[in-house]
C-alpha cells in the first residue's frame, strides 16, 4: 500500500494447497487513525479470495488480528473464503 508514492503498508503471504498464509501484514503506525491496518487486512483477504484461495490463515492471531477483533468481534484467525 502506498500514499503519495511512498510505501505505508506491506503484505508477505505464502500459499499452499489452496490455503493462504499471511506471514506479515503490516502498516506504518502513523496511519493508524486512518484505519490502515484494517485496509491491509481487508485487501489481503479479498486478494486471496479473488486468486482462488479457500482459506486465509493469519498465523499469529493475537498480533495480526487484534484490530479486526476489536473492531468487528472476530475471535479467530482462519477465514474460509467463498467467491
């Protein structure tokens, strides 16, 4: 993810047998107030779905899903995807 040409977010994921593994989904904390973490997570889930993954595992759930958990009440880190 970029803003004015500068990187403010990054995703590093692996895929195996239809399961996307979100190893790193990170953003510049200077953009917390704008919801950059949620935007990065949503982008990661959406792109995995569009590319045919059947599941998305955020791996380190507490670290990577804390914003999603507090904002949307999500209490797990593996998402089943459907088109």
